[in-house]
C-alpha cells in the first residue's frame, strides 16, 4: 500500500499576506531536496478568461516544477470571496468533488501543498470553508501573516478556531510588511510566548527565490516531521 503524502494547507490571517510567496518558497525547498511534491491552488478568484502568468495557481506550479495542475483547479473571475464569485456566476463547488480532484493530482507525491483562498474562515461556498477542506484532506495547517501590529491577535484567533475544529497549527510564517511599525520584529517572540506553536518563522525581506527557500527549510522540516498530537 502506498503511503499517504504529507498534506499542508497554507492559509492566511487575511488575504494578501503572502501565502503564495510562502508556498512557492516551500515548493522550491522541497524540489532542492528531491522530494516528490505537488502544489495546488484549489480555488482562485480574480482570474481573467485567459490564464495569466501571475496567477497564484500558475506561480505555485512553476515553483514546484510540476506537469499538472498548471493553474488553479477552479478559476473565478470576480476578485471577491469564492462563495460570492460563485454566486454571481450561478455555479457551485461540491466539497467531495473538489477533494477528489485534489487527490487525483497527488499520485507519487510525498508532499502536497494546498493554498487556501483568503483566511481560514473565508467561505469557499456558503456551505463550507477551508476548515472543511483541511479535515477532508487530513492536512496540517501552516498560517501566514504579515509581521505588523494585529498579527498576534489574528494568529491566536486562527489557532483557537483550529482547536475548536479538532486541528492543530503546525507553524506560522510572518512575511515582511511593506512598511514596518512598532511591533515589527517582535511579533514572532510574542506568538511563541502566548501559544504552543513550535515553529514561528520570520521570512526574510528579499525577492530572491533561493534565499526564501533556504529560510523556509525549518518549516519544511517541521511539516515533514510533525510533533505527535497530544493525548486527549
């Protein structure tokens, strides 16, 4: 029997916090180690009719070096939540069907990166969100936020929701803000002090993909060798 791959949901404290940037860095780090992997954007909004080179799903596929999928599995035009974008088109997404599509892309993979849309509770449809997808795929959860004022609260809120839904937070990556504030550089220590999250990483301020990949190696090690769950 083939071993199930390690699957990681990359979610954010909000939209536009750097999930794709982190996902691409992890994908490159895995490729450099020769780890068979696939990076998937299940649902993406704000997509034109013609697939664009800067779409999240395309960037993830390029970073992973995979043959398929080469774009998000579901592409929606309006740059709003998937639930609202679907409603405007009169379409819907069945959770079981989407999970099947994701699993069909993972043959031979040891690592599967799944990038969510927006934050953890952003509605994918009006009936389900990323927590349902994560449970269905049995994923670990990696949270991405910006290293600025407010992120400590957002991380703690997300961790609390995960606990309520029976999941754990495997790691946190703080991305560099366009403009720092008085909390920038202190938030990782605060998160470590206030939670039991073992892996809290501040990503470097750089556009060099190799530097990003090297910096995210600690997170990659953590998701491939997770801490055993605490006894209930």
